[in-house]
C-alpha cells in the first residue's frame, strides 16, 4: 500500500509525463482520454490529479502552452499570424486574437512588434516553449 507521500510523488511523475507528451504533440489534437491514458488514470481521476498538481486544468494548460509557443513564433519567426493561429489550434484569426489578448494583454501583431509590456517581459525572462 502506498503512503500519501509515495502516492503524491507517483501522481506528480505521471503528470510530468503528460506535460512532456503535451509539449511533444502540440500540433496534434490532444484529447482528454489520450492524456488520461498517458497518465494511467481514468478521465475523471486524471482531471482531479492534473488540476491538483498543476493548479490548472489540462485544457487550460494546453491552451497556455500553445499560446506561449505562438508568442515565440510571432516574435522570432517569419510566420503569418493566421498560420500561427492555425498551428496553435485556432480556426479563426478572431478566436486566436481574443485568446492571445486574454493571455498577454495585447494583440498578436502588437506582441510581434513588442508593443506590449508582457511581450517584452516574457522575452526578458526567456519564457518560451
């Protein structure tokens, strides 16, 4: 029988494996059942454990990581904003812009041009996927 600490450590390791899987497969659809399978959990248990370990749902984590990668591509790549939006899993420029602005406080084009504080702060801190 696992102690609370051993169980907690195992859960943390499984969630780290899921986070690695997510980062390696950001260009693919990331379904909850697949992520739960990577962790070796049922879907409801996966949701509880992921949220407990990371402080955010798996869906929120995936969106955040995709938007971080999109921000990096916008700033350092020569990719069209719509191409970045599609790669981040958004079907429209409007949906991408809304989500991006919610996360970074500025539009994707302002971010690309370093026209917002969060963009420059993000780059100074070296945060990118």
